[in-house]
C-alpha cells in the first residue's frame, strides 16, 4: 500500500490521522524498521492474524477518537494463545466503548510482541516558519517526564542525525548503564535519516511519532507509529 493510496483513503473519509496499521505500512515501504501490524475487525480475525504473527502478540485499539490507547483500556500485551486473543479483543472493544462512548472503533491492531529494548522517540512536527522539524529523545513515558529531546530541520544529513543522538542528556543510557546492553547507534541514526527522507518526500505529512522505538545491541524497531497529514 503506497503513501498516496493511504492518503487518498484517509481524505475520502475526511480524516487527517493515519491509524497505526496505515502508518507502519507506509513507513515500512520507506525502509523504516517497524513491527508488522495488521487490522482485525473481529475476534476470529484477530486470532488468525495472531497465529500468523507468532506468539506472544499485542492487541491495540484502532480508533481516530482514542489518542491514549492504554488509558482507555485499549492495549493488551503478551497474549500467548487463541483464547487469550479472542478474550482480549472483546475486552478492548468493551473498555474503549465505555471510556469513549461515541468513539469510532475501526478494529484492533495485531502485532508480534517485540522484545523489550531501550525506548527512544523519533518524531517530526511542522513549524509555521521553518517547516518540518525532526525530534529525537528518550521514549515511552520518559519523553513526557524528562522532555530530553533534540531537534533538527529537514532535510538532514547523517551528521545531523548523529548530533541529535549525542545532544540529549540521556545519551549515556544508549551506551549501556548498570549492566544494560549498549544500543545500536548506527541503527538509530539510520532510522532518523530514513524518517526525515520520508517526511521530505511527502510534504502532506504534518506530524509523525514513532514512540517507542526499541533500540537493541543490533538494530532498532518502531513498535508504535502515528502520522497526521494535512487536510485536502
């Protein structure tokens, strides 16, 4: 699925938010390492997709009206069999319907549960004066608590990406602390550059978040993704 086809579909539905499945599809085509994620619209479909993805799996609600999925009960982790997946699907729909009664629940995203890594965020926003701006920092809830991030204008180079990584105060965490393994800095740098190129190639993109990206000793992978595009 190309970015233009996803964009056309979103605009035909009068929405500017690409759901997680769509965002990962277009980023994956751009060479960004993401967890393969599929959309299930029933418990039976979720179970089939979970088998294909390989256990353990994660289920997450897909809805343009639910920004914070965990707060609405829209995330189920470490599911290990068909029964757990089917039960989780029903629980997600029930919890999210209760939390946000008028939410349009498109379905549930199904993905293999990636091994835990060091969490970082790679994002982009659009400045009214300077245009697209890339962001890098420690991810997960840490980005909200510490706000330890760096910025660069698009387009950017490998050197820019390297500087972004080195500028954050939490940089020593990426080198490994208290017995934790060091992160693959080259993989993080490559991901930043690829996302920046994606943004440069698609000026319709207004905001983008990969949070978290799991950084490993060998490689890095985005396990959640969000893209906002301009209105038609």
